[in-house]
C-alpha cells in the first residue's frame, strides 16, 4: 500500500462537500522546497477527508500549517496555463495534525 505524508500550508479555507451521498472535507496543501540552485518549487496536494471534519473543520483555514497522511493517487489534467498535460496529487486523508496542535484521525475508512 502506498502512503504519503505532507507538511505544508492550506492554500484556502477547507470546504464541506457531498458527492454520491457521502460527506467529505476538501482542502489543498502547498509544500515548498528550496532547490540547490536557490530556486523554490511548490507542490500542491488536493486532499479529501471523509466526514464533516468535526471540531477540526473550524481550524482548517488558509495559511494554517498541517501534517496530513493518507493514500495518494496521481491524476493527469490539461493545464489551462500551459495547455499541456500535467500531473497532480490527490490524497485520501486518514490523519491530520495541526502543526503545533491536536491530532485528529478520520473516523471513516478511506
């Protein structure tokens, strides 16, 4: 089984959504790294967490640093900026921790 752990900042406030009768919380995490040549690259991870987010939802706001862990899936899409096929990472979140805060586990299987 593949597992992915990401530490980064939320790019926007989390949103509660529903699809096919299932509720989930959607948010994007940005992880930035400096390369040896001095440039910085940012990786975006689209996250989905089963349920309504409980008490944690109120803390999932833009700019908040989080640690997320779960099952990754690679997706391809046509970029509106470059007009080329690009790849992205989707994460089915099993665990979330506010950096410096509480740890919350999803109560539903992913």
